[in-house]
């Protein structure tokens, strides 16, 4: 590079990457390609063995009557896309389940953060409500779906209520523990500098507990999906849960696995969204972000 061109560079442009920087970038690219190739290879091997195991019918190691087969699952999905399900268009079933899961997720996360932070900050409340929370957490919460259907009805809100219950406890315990784990020395220093209780909550406590809360979100949406699907399975007109129930009642394993594949695709998409959100919100913690990006 000439002296003139070097001096003409904008002061906002950073230094040119060195050979070591380029080598590290190439190593990261090669590793990412290797990981993606191995992921595809694992899927191909599993699906291939599954297809081979069911190709001989009842004489094979896997009876397609019970286990279905990948080609049958793909055919079932294509049939649903073209002709719809027994309950109506496929997009309507997916949209119904997504609506119920999203509402349950948002309400459950909000309530979990509020109550977790409140009980984590106020020890008296934690001591009073601790036995009740432990008792509710020990209860098999999926069975509440029948109670919600009886009390709320067969509409959308009984499914949302079950999703809220499943999400709430996951987020609550993480928020509670995150608030309790805030560095006491950091709180004392903030108070010495004149920080009010509101400033402590918004500038010290919540940012410190944020990594705990965000960690719970990775599994919370999956619980919200479970709540919505179980609620639909117990009683609904539309939704992936009733699609699974219909496929089960008609001894259609390909339909069951096809519906599960749709749910898995939704959950994986939500997981990517949670990871993106986490990377955006905890930029101030480079170690945590580096670990997420490294996976």
C-alpha cells in the first residue's frame, strides 16, 4: 500500500487484519463447515438406517406399521401441504398451535420474571410462599390441562393456561436464583455511590440476573409448545395436537412423526431466535457470547 493511499484511509476504518487474524478466520470457517457436514451426515445415517429397517415390512427389524418410515413421513407432509389435514389446511393447524404457544410463552415469561424477581429480592415473601411454590412445582402440571378445560372451556385460553403454567416455573426459578446470585459487594458499592432502589433494580440486579433469565428461555418455548399440544390433544378443533390425536386414532405412525417433525422445526426456529436475542442482550458479557457462538 502506498503512503498516499494509507494516509487517505478514513480514521474510522480499523487496522487491516493480520495474517494470524486471517488464519483464525479460516480455521473458524473450516470448523463450521465440518460441523455442518457432520450434522448432515448424522441425519442421513439415521434416516437411511430407519428406511432400510422398515423396507422389509413385518419381516424387517422395524415394523413400518408401528414405526412408519422416512419416505412415508415425507409423503404425508406433502399430502397435508397439498390437500390439508382432516381438520383443515395445514397452515391453520400450525398457526393455531403457534398462537397458543406464543401467548403462553409471553405470559409465562412475564409472570415468572416478575414473581421470581420479587421473591428473590424480598426474603419475607420468599419465606411465606416457599412451601406453596414447592408444592405446585412438585405437582405433575400436565394433568392441569383437564382442569383448565373443565373450568375455562375448550377454547384457546385453556391451552394458553397450560402453557403458562409449564413456562412459569422454569422462568421463575431462574429469575429467583439470578436475583439471589447478584454480587453483594457490587450492590454495596452502588448504594455507597448513592443509587436508589429503583436504580439498583434496573442497573445492577436485572442486568446481573439477565443471563439466568435468558438461559431459561431456551427451554421455555419448548414447554409452551408442549402445553399447547397437550391441551389440543385433550380437546380442540384445530391444532397440531388434534392432528397427532387423529393420526394416532387411525394407526397412522407417519402422520404422528410428520406432526412431530413440524413441532421440531418450530422449536428449532424458536431456538435460533432465542440465541439471537441472547447475543444482542448480553454483548457486555463477551465470554458468554463467545460460548454461544462457539456451539
